[in-house]
C-alpha cells in the first residue's frame, strides 16, 4: 500500500507514554482518523461508526484534532463508551484549545489522554507524524474516514501496516478530494467499511455483515427495537455482536467480579443474555426466552 512513509519505520517499539485518566483500558481498540476539515458526510460517518463500535465494547482511539478525530471522540462519548486521545503535545497541553472541553469529557467518561512527549511540549509540526505512529501502535485496527492525498491520516495507515495491523477505509464521493486517500487505500487492499459490523468482522474473524450502510451492530434484521430490554442496567453494556468477558466488564464498571457474574447468570436465566465466544452477549428482544426454551428442551 502506498502513502506517506511513517516515521522511524525501523523502530516498531511503543514509546513510553504519559497518561491522564485510566490507562491502559481493557478491550479491543480501533483508531478512527481522517481529515481536519471533513465534509458533513465524513463527520457523520465518524460519529456514527464510533458510537456503534463503543456499544459493541470497542474502545475508540483518535488524535483529538479538529474534524474526523473530534467527531470520533464525540460519537464514542455519545454512545456511552470509552475513548482515548493520543496527543501531539505534552500531556498537560490540549491542542487545539477548541477541544479542551472535549478532552475534559473524555476524562470524565473514564477514558484517557496519552502523550509520548514531555510535559509542556507545545504543538510542533514534527510531533504529529510520531503521534500518528503511536495511535497505530496502541490500536488493533485503523479506520480512515476521508483523507486527501498526503493526509496525516495516511501516515497512521502506513504505520499500522508496518505494525501488521489491519487498515480499513470508508469510501466517499468520487467528486471529493477528501476521498482520494481512502480510495487509494481501498485500491491497495484496505478493507472497506460501510458499517460497524464490517469493523467488528475484521476484529473477530470472518462473519456475515450487513449491506445497510452504517447500520448499528445491535441490529441484524428489520427489528425496530435497538435498546436493551428493561431490567438490570448491566444489559446496556452488552452487545449482541461482540462477546464481553465478565472480568473486563467488572473492571470497566468498577464492580466486584462475583457480583457481575451473578447478575450475568441471572440475565442468562431470564433469557436476556447468553454466553458465546468466550463472553456474554445481549439477546435481541425478538430472541428473548430462547435460552430458557433450549434449557427446557433437553
């Protein structure tokens, strides 16, 4: 795959990181990166994709820049999930200043701000390619949403490839210069993203994905209900797509593991949750009771 060469390709080690907030965070991590001046389409895609991914238990990583980065962080927060911002400045310097409020929301929600630079480091042009490399290094997968030729997002993509991470790209309008980078990635073999299921499929291995662009991962069919059934609020932290380990859930919520296991077991007996893939999944409303039926059928 072509693109801007990543910095220091001979050094694949993760630099020492300073953190504000909770770090490291357990669970799969997906970096969402792209243009600083996106189209409304690109911004909407980044927000929706991040929102759906965190609802499936994924941690969203981005760079706190204007545009796609900020949209990804906002989507993750609006989805009630966790997001990590990797800074091109010292950990005590939020850049751009316009995103100071967003940085505060990230920390309040239980996410983190990370930096490989000493405290007080101001924004310098040479810092950001190195920051992009770090974003790729801490992520399991990188999604590029809108990138012009020579975009910094392509540095993140190239770094991911050098680190044997999966790179995915969102297709855009053939009339937009911001689609050039993504379309080049797709021509060179990047996986196509049209919804969160595509990303989850890459994280989990081959599976059937939906053709409805950007359809949320909680839905596989025409069911109107996408909210968890009433009852234990633990349900809203479960996905019907990505199995969540009870230990991960306990750490994320700050609850004792025995309590989480007991509540999950009760939800399973009620038919609202089920075990699978090494963790627990939420049962869609149309399938509730199936677990009990199976249990009684033996």
